[in-house]
């Protein structure tokens, strides 16, 4: 059992340490992964969903490359964020990629998930305006099969007015059946503190203390 005060103090310390977030490296093959055993919080989701933007908002930096053209992130990018790493993956569902390229991406992502034992949770980023699709369902089942918690993050809430936001929020909660779901805007830095706080307390901290 964790002492609540200790967790809180630890998290205050984390917030301080977060200022020192840094890019570690990009990797493709497993032998290129950084040699660290820090717990890893992994961003997954469709291309253009806002994974890299979330990393930038999370780390208050411009460390991750962002683009309005889908398919910007092409390697596995590792960022050190105090006592844990944030990992940015290439997105799926990007139609302009060739069949061979899609297979290559699947292979590197599968290798990462099967070899990286310190993964503490998967964050599934999706645009709040999109419906839960077969791809998201596959990812949900996959996370379950490798026994990793899945946190759904609906991004770009700044694109909706209050009425549409409420409607989409309700729909996504129903469609995803997610135990953990957050609604954020990376550009307006909304909902981030709550997300980081929960991910840290529920998934990172227990792993550090194991
Ligand atoms: N308005 C708004 N735009 C956002 C937000 N998050 C991301 N975007 C925009 O969405 C586009 C895609 O963002 P990225 O962060 O590059 O998306 P990604 O999921 O990393 O995409 P890939 O690297 O292709 O997998 C960019 O034009 C971002 O500026 C947000 O919260 N609000
Ligand atoms: Mg990206």
C-alpha cells in the first residue's frame, strides 16, 4: 500500500524533474532501444491523432516532431521524463503508406511491445471527433493480451463547442468501454494535469516501487 502523502511528495518532485525532460534517441531495431530500465508510458494511435503533440504538451517542450501531414513520426522515439520515459510511436491507419511499409511498421511496433518489459501503460490517443474503430478495438484487445493497462486519451477538444464536446464525450465513453479515459487539448493545455497525475500515480509509481 502506498502512503498517500509520499505519493503526493513524489509527484511534486516529478513535476520539478519534468522540466528536465529530454530526447534520448530514435530507434527502429530492438538493439537500438536505449539501455534503460525506467518505466515507459507509450503513445499509440492513428496517424495525426496528436501523439507527438501530447508529448510536447506533457513535457512543456517542442521535443517531438509534429505535422499536419499524417505519418510524421516514423521511428520509435524515446524521451526521458524524470523517473520514467515517454515513448512516441508511428501512427497506424495512414493510407498513403505502401503495403510493405505498413508491414515494416507493424513489425517494429510488435517487437517493441513484445520485448520491452518495462512498459507500464499504453496511451491510445484519438481525435475526439472520430468514432472508435476496428483499429482502436484491436489495440484495446492487444493491450489486454499483453496485460498492460490502456488509457484512452481523446485529443483536440478545443475543436468542439461545449454542446458537441458533451455529445462526443458521452459517445466515446460508451464506444470505448474504457476504464481510464481523458479528454484533452494539447494546444490549449487542457486536461493534461489530470492525465499526467493519474498515469503517474496509477501506473508509473507502482512500477518504480516494485
Ligand atoms: N487543435 C488542435 N490540434 C492538435 C491537437 N493535438 C494535435 N493537433 C494537430 O494535429 C496534427 C497532428 O498532430 P501530431 O501530434 O503530429 O499527430 P501524431 O499522432 O503524432 O501523428 P503521426 O506522427 O503521423 O502518427 C498537427 O497539425 C497538430 O498541430 C490539439 O489538442 N488541438
Ligand atoms: Mg507523431
